[in-house]
C-alpha cells in the first residue's frame, strides 16, 4: 500500500480530546496523567501540550514501574520528560512487594502486571489525585468498551459498571464524593489506526521497540516472547533471533511481539490495516480468563 492510500487522521477526534483535557483541568483539583511510555500515553502528552499551550502541562506524569519494563521504554520516558519539561512521578511495584502489600507471582506465566494495581492505588492516595488520565480506548477490549470518558471509582479504587454516568451531548460530570476519584479517557473514541495516523501526522517520537528490529525471542503458545531474565522459561523454550516489533508496550513478562519488517510509520499503518487480531491479542494478561480485564478493573486496575 502506498502512503497515498493511508487514511488521514480525523481532526475532530483531536478537538474532542483537547476539550476533555481542559474539562479535567477545570473540574478537578489534583489531576495526573498516567504514563506507560506506550503510544497511547505519548499521544496524550501531545494532546495535553496542545490543550494548554503556551503553558506547560499543568499536571504530573505518573509512571507505575513494574521493574520488568522494556529498557527502551524507560529510556524513552526519561527523554520525553526532559524534552517536554513535564513533572514525572515514579512509583515502584518492587516497593509494594518489599512492604508485603503484594506477593510476587510464580510459575510459567508469572507477571507483575496485575500487581501494579496496589502501587497505583497507593500512589493515588499518597498524592490525593482526584482524576487520573489514561490512554484506554474502547476498541482495545470489550471491558474497555463499557467505560465512560469520566469513569468514577469508589474510595477503594474500584469500578462498578452499573454506576457509570450518562454522557449525553458531550457533557462530562466530574462531581465526586470525598475519597472517590475519576479515571479519564480522552482518547476513548479513537482506534489503534487513529493513534498511528496521529503519530504520523504529528511526527511524534516513539520507543524503538514499536519498529521492526532483530531481537532474541522464544516461542510460547504460538507467539514470540522477548527473551528476558524476568520471563520464567522452560528448557524447551530455546531463544533465537528474529525480526519483530511490538504493537503494544507492557510488562516484558506479558507482552508478546509480532513478526514484522515494518521499520517506518507507513509500513506499520499498512500492517494494522491488514491485521486480523487486535493489538491486545499479544497481551497474555488479557487472556488469563474471559473476563480478565473487567475483573482487574473492578479491583482497581486502570
């Protein structure tokens, strides 16, 4: 497919997202932007820059570090913070483990991804955040599709789909009771393709692992997993080099790669247009059960 066949980004989505971010700043006292280093949170940073230009982004970026992140993502996070002048707050899952608040998983599929919930809720309590902005989109996964743009969490950080508020005519209700907070999703109505066309048109920098590169991987459950000291491998899972890229960025223990030669934005978009599975099809944490994502959201996961 030629670059001329690549669809353009619908700018009405950007307008909606900027409106949402400005509503957050107007309605909440202590908002924060949850930053993973992935393409969606990078997109949110650009939208926040535009929403409050020429001023700086008026809320901190918060990263819950599992300790098992891709090193390329951490390096990019630090570069972006320096480039934008944004405030960065980092809290570590390892600290939650050391404090006995969560227990390290064991076994073949052990991951720290689900353990982030406790660290996140502690961070919200520590800084008294009343709104946390995130990059979830409704097209990612069916539990995400139930979310409102302003998604209320109770004083335990839990999500109840039956208590979601109507958002008719673009009206966003940020009124909360003491102890509650709101998770805000400014790019709810975007698709994976929208994010990539936005990255292309805005010429945004992204972590190198999104592009095709040679990497040591193993084969597990029919997917390519990055070789890592954090991955509990068996003797049969012998590492080999392969040309891959990542469609989504998460904990190294739950994020598989895809075989790809797409080393530029146009080729990535072409791949997405032809893809038969969603980007989160390579996220093992979503596949632990049919309702894995929804249960984690009810427990306080983002």
